[in-house]
C-alpha cells in the first residue's frame, strides 16, 4: 500500500491544512508531470505517468476528510478496514428517514416519467417543489451532523502526536468510528442530492 502522506510529504495525521496540501501537490505534480520528459524513452515515460497518477490519487485521497481517515487507519493498522453492512442502532432513525424520503422522491419521479401530457406535468410541479424542499431540509440536517464529525476529527487531530505512537493507537478506535459515521452521512447525502437534482430537472 502506498503511503499517500509520505508521497505528498505530509505528516501522517487526521487533519491536514487544505491550502498547504493543495500547494504542495501542485508543486510536486508540476515537477513530475510526464510532459516534462519529452525526450524520455517508453520506460521512463511509463514510470513518470505512474508517479503522476499516484500523486493525483494521493491528493484526491488526502483532500477528502473521510478518505484521509480511511487511509490513515489502514496505514496505522497495517491493512484494509472491514466493510460494515449493518447500520448502527444509533443511526437507524436517520437511516429510515433518508430511506423514506428517497422512496417518496422515487415514486414522484416515476409518476413524472409516466405523465404524458404537459398538463399532467404542470400539475406535478408543485409537488416536486415541496419534495425538493423536504429533501433540502433533510440534507441540511445531515450536513450539520457531518460537520460535527469533521469537528470531532479535528479534536482528535489536536491530540495526535508525531512522537507518541501509543497515544495515537489509543485514538484509533474513535477515529474509525468517526470515519464510519462520515461514510454513512456522505452516502445518504449523495442519495438525497441525486434526488434533488432529478426533481429539479
């Protein structure tokens, strides 16, 4: 597994300064861009392309809070995280709420696709707007929970130590919990936003 923190010359920790990370990536990607080797042979070009692709993958991973936590946990634990399929009991109410809102939106989208006359489509417009408002309200609520988790990751980062591996090991269970909760919220937010876009078309 490639250590994306090391590849981008960043400290291995839960939080990174977004602008500093971006600037460092731009410098490295400029230095290692395959176009900088116009006279290189096929092997050198392939190596340069691979390094450039790895730099891009590292940046995409580390700039995203959830993906950065996943990568950090995998590096610290020495392997891939197990996938969780069951929604935790504490999130069941929100899961049911999101599922219900998505089913309601899907039913309205189906009704809209089957409406053949412009008059019927106009009649659906007000219901679409109400549904978009409901989904938007729920999205804002989930965004607040997501932001709370980002704050929790920042708090854990403040306790993270470059020198004290034992301290960091003690933080890993909570970091994994934050990562898993972020995964649920981001998945639900993606579902809601997709329905908002479809209803707004």
